[in-house]
């Protein structure tokens, strides 16, 4: 029986590429999204996967959507915590909501999604948890105290959870993408983005499919010995 994979933020950008890749790998995929109904409908038709609405910042929503997925597809084997948002501002201009929302989605979302599935993975002796961090959680970024804190937290969460579950057939890894060609990066002011691009040794933005290929690698059945690691996918922009 093919594995069941859940991808948060799975209908746009990097998440869409991950959903497509895991489907192509033969998994039964459920993609979650929180806001953009149009992109969600499009992904559902294009990839022929289950697409459900869920705000990962809300623990009750996560519990109920995961129960729904389990009743539709069976127990979750692969969880990709990809959902993330930015609310960029220097700290001296940041408001409470911008801080809070980024931490709740980008960091608390991992707890809300992982807590309901971890016991089942342990009982069944198999799991692949892949958390999408960021280059900016590794190196910090001007204007992103909220996002950098959350994404650094993702790496700490990954390491601790990897240790707790290493003997249970569960691997837990993070991927730290650099600047990838998505809507999120398109919102960076043009002049700032040009400067950032100039600092990428490979000489271009990354492609969502390049991150998705790493998820596929870490999610593979035969890949059971990499755990607690952070895979850096940034075109050489920051060598962690
Ligand atoms: N380093 C040092 N100084 C910088 C700087 C930098 N990187 N960027 C701007 N500054 C300076 C400006 O030159 C300016 O200086 P002066 O006042 O002397 O002219 C000053 O800082 C501006 O500071 P402000 O607080 O007034 O900043 P602002 O309100 O104009 O805008 C910002 C700040 C919103 C953060 C804007 O710079 C910005 O959007 N930056 C992009 C942040 C970024 O990279 N986000 C990534 C989004 S994509 C993503 O996150 C995906 C992923 O995982 C990689």
C-alpha cells in the first residue's frame, strides 16, 4: 500500500511542487491550504489529490483535518510542515500582530500538525517528518526578526524531535531553502531582491522543484539513517 503524505501550504509555491513530487513518487497526498481557494481548486484538479482548508496556527483545526485525512486515506506516514508566511518589518516598526502571526503559523504550526500524528507513527514504527525552515533562520535577515526566529525554531524542533523518535523508525529533518522563485519572494522590494540575487553564487533564484526533490529524497522508504539534519538548498548563498 502506498504511503500517505500530508503537505501543509501544499497548493502554492514550494508546497505545490512538493505535493506534485510526492504524488509522482506514488504517494497518496493531501495538501492543506489556508487562504487562496482558487489556487487550492486548481491544485486539486491538476494533481488529483485531496485538498483541504486548514489554518496550521489553529490546533483544533489541525486535529480535525488530520482525523479527516486519516478517515479518507489512512494513517499519515509522511508529514511535510511547509506552511509559512512573512510579515517583514524592522523590529522598531513591527507590530504585535506581525510578530504573533508569523510565530503562530511558521513555528506553532509544527507543533499543531505534528502532535496529533506522532503517537501513531511511533506505534506503527514508521514516519518521515520534513520541516521547511529557511536560509534566514540560519543566518538572520534584516527585517525578519519574527521569521528568522520562527525558522531557527524549526531547526531546534527538528533536532529534538529527531532524537526522541530515532529508535521508532521515524526520521525528522529540516530543509533550509534560500530564495526560491515563488510569490513570497516576489513580494520582496525589487531593489532589495536584485541585491539578494547578486549574492547567490549559482546566479539565479532556486526553483520550487529543486526543494521538492530534496523532500522526496528525505521521505524515501530506504532513507532511514538521515535524521535531525538540515539540508541547505540555497545556491551557495550561505554555507551553514
Ligand atoms: N542591511 C543593512 N541595512 C539595510 C538593509 C540590509 N539588508 N536593508 C535596508 N537597510 C537600511 C536601508 O538602507 C535604510 O537605511 P537609511 O535609513 O540609512 O536609508 C534602512 O535600513 C531602512 O530601515 P527601515 O526600518 O526604514 O526599513 P524599511 O521600513 O524601509 O523596510 C524591510 C525594511 C521591509 C525589511 C525591507 O528592507 C525588506 O522588505 N527587505 C527584504 C527582507 C527579506 O529579504 N525578506 C525575505 C522574504 S522571502 C523569504 O523570507 C523566503 C525565504 O525563506 C528566503
